[in-house]
């Protein structure tokens, strides 16, 4: 019975060796969280803001709704974009999700000529 009390008294100690080590571990977790999540997101936001601020006439962009359009005029926070020939729409700069880069489709292989006999 005394052995059980001795084990119970021993279990009260921290498995990490004290509160100072616990603060150290929390600090390490915060640093990992910062460098893996917060910092890359801030860099991405900064890059997107410089892209939005640098928009000019003739740029092809994609809106957050998925519409591919060409910038025809920039007026403060509003862009005038052309979504089809002679069809212009006004869009807020905050609704531009990025630049549009047309993906090149690979050319279809030429049909092989049938073997001559």
C-alpha cells in the first residue's frame, strides 16, 4: 500500500521537467507556426497587393468569379474591363484574383500516313 502512495506522489511531477521547459516548447511551437503559416501568407498578400497596384491598361486578369478579361481603364479602386469585344464591365480591384496566363495546348500529333504496300 505504501508503494502505491509513493508512485502517486511521483506522478505529480511534469513529464517535461518543469514549467520553464513548457514555456520553451510553446515558444518553439509558435516559431514553427509563424514560419510555416503566417509568414508565407503575409508574403503572398504583399505580392498580390503589388500586382493589384501595378495593373494597367491591356493586362489580362481573372476575377474572383472566374471571368477572364482585359483591363481597359484604371480609375482608383475600380477597373473597367473588357470581357468580350465591345462589352465592358466595371470591377473592383479587390475582386481581381490574379493575372491570366493562357496555357498552351500541345499540338495534336499529325495523322500518320497508312503504310504503302
